[in-house]
């Protein structure tokens, strides 16, 4: 029994190739054809998290990502006080 989950990701044409190449670098099984959705085969929860992270990085405005990083750095400092 296979625990692989196949999913299609819809992103802009330019972003699709960026996501595809990043997934390839991480050895995550994916296929991308011209004018078709990116197809990804996820085998582990880690692969699902990596896919989410890649798409989020591309999909979110830069300021949202910067604010998220700043907030994560401030949270540990607040706990120490």
C-alpha cells in the first residue's frame, strides 16, 4: 500500500517553473508541462511542509514574510524576560 499523495498546484506560469525547480532540488517528485498545473507526488509530511513553504514564499507579499520572520525572532526574546 502506497502512502503517496498526488496533488496539483496552481500558480502563475513564471512561479510554476520556480516551484518546479526548487522541488527538483529537494528531490520531490513533480512534473510540469507547458500551460498545465504543476503535479507533485508527496510521500512524507516533510515533503508536504516543504511544498507549503515554497508556495507560501512565492505567494505571499514580501512584507508579510519579513513581518513573519521578525515576529518569530521576537517571540523567544519575550519569553526570556
